[in-house]
C-alpha cells in the first residue's frame, strides 16, 4: 500500500531550489543597489580624508545618480559595438 504523503519528487525539489536561488539573487541585487552608494561614499572618505563627504540623504541620492549614470553609459556603449 502506497502512502499518499510520499517524499516530493526530484523535479519538484529542483524547481523549488531554482525559485529560492532566483529570490536570493534578486534580494542580493536589491541590497547591493541600496548599499552601493553608501559603500562608495565610505571608500572615497577612506581614500581621500580631506573630502569628508557627509552621510546624508542628499549625498546618498547624488551618489545613486552617479551610479545609475555610469551604468547607463556602460550599457549604451556596449550596445553600439
């Protein structure tokens, strides 16, 4: 007699692992997207102490703009080739 609550099939487990991997990658990219400007400000303050860039919402938004502009220029240049 076969039990109804058998172990899930291998394909179901692989599908679940693939979904979990995509969710973790998306979460990691979101965290990186929001932390990258702060890490950039921190690294500039470490490399050039005389800059003394404050950690405010305005410097965060400005650095986010710089990052998005640099990414846009990079991708626009890669399409032209």
